[in-house]
């Protein structure tokens, strides 16, 4: 192939990516950059306007909840540094589940800084046996690599990261290995309980997706409902989103920045239960829709 032919192929590949269902999320990712901000105490937001990433300063190293989108490594590094931290101090990354828009920078951190990567055990198994379920092919880049998992998380397991203890629950539904995490944040108003749910999307509950997996009874939809009920009544003062629309992350951020003397909008003990109830209602509607069956 000549240089001219190679460049023509590049243009064709770029156009094909732009036409894909998820293609827009892998083009000009720097435009989605969000300046990092403190949510409460030792908990920061370092994600962008599409995928959440949270940073917890444990007092003995940094913990990231998720690692951003594939191809957004530079934005994540920049956000961590702009927040006043050193990326090299990230000792652990917990992945909410095994999709390409959440494990993006995990392999970079692991290679560059020795960061440990943790993932729910069912999704760690998925990486070994059904890596196509990561949807890595949607990134449009053959240079993207799957994450390496250092520790597999089990349901009910409690793990200490520096001075922060995190309790994990497996909440299968969006993916089999989705994890929810609960931990204390320490700030000016005392100890507040944080809750993080590992994936709310219905795209993996669609008819054709489930049939390809051999789930002809669509049992994963009922499993999702069970997961919502499983953690619905956990006490949560600060609901941390998986994507910003889950808890209106960016709207709350704007209110906090515009009204610094007002109560912290992230301190909302009703948000967790209200959103899980909303997803339950939406999923029941989805299940009842004839086109999904």
C-alpha cells in the first residue's frame, strides 16, 4: 500500500467511526474535558462530561473509581494534576464494570505507576472468556488494550485502601460484574456516606444482545431488578454517578460553584433511593414494551 493509499484508508476508517452508534464518543475527546472539583472532603470529580471518574484521597495514596473512556487518558491525567494531585500517587483503580468507556486509562496507570486494578469477579471472567462484550471494537482503534485485573471483587467484600475502607456489593444487570461501592468521606461537616452504583444502562438488556448471549428468557432483566432492590436501602448521603446524568453531576457542580455559601448540593440523602426507584420503573416499562420481547 502506498502512502497515498494508506492515508485514504485512514480517512475511510475515520468516516466509518463517525457513523458508528458510539463513534462520536471517541472523536475529539478533549472537548468533553471538565475542570476537576471537590465534591466533599476527600472526594473529587476528575471525569469528563460523559463518563464519571472519582478520586478519593485515602491519606496513603489515591483511589480512582473508574478510569474514563478509552482514548481519554490525557484528559484524566490533566484533571488529576489540575486538582493538585500527582497521577503517580494513584495506587488503586476500581472499575465499575468491564466496558471500554470505564477502563480507558487503567492499563496506562498500571504500566506507568504500578497501579492495582480491581474489577468484579464475573467481569474479570468475561475478559478472559468473552472479551467482545467489552465493546472495545467500538473505539475504532486497534491500539486500545483490554485491562489487566490484579484483584477480583466478590459480593460483600470489604477492602481497605490506605485510610479508606470500601464495602463492595455485586449488582449484576448492566453487566454481570457490576459493583456498587460504599465508603465514608471525611469533610467539614463530618463523616458522610458515599454510594456508587456500577452501571445503569439498558443497552445490554436489548433483545438482540441477550439472544446473542443465549439468554432466550431475558433473565438478566430480572437480575437487574434484583440488584436494584439489593442495595436500594443502603444509607447514602452522597450519590456518585457512573455517568454524569445519573445524579446531575454537572448541574450540582454548577450550583455549588455559583452559590459557594449555600448547602452542598451533593449532600442529598434522598438522591440514591430516588434514582434507583426511577431505574426500576424505567426497566419495568422497558420489559413490558412488546418491541423488547
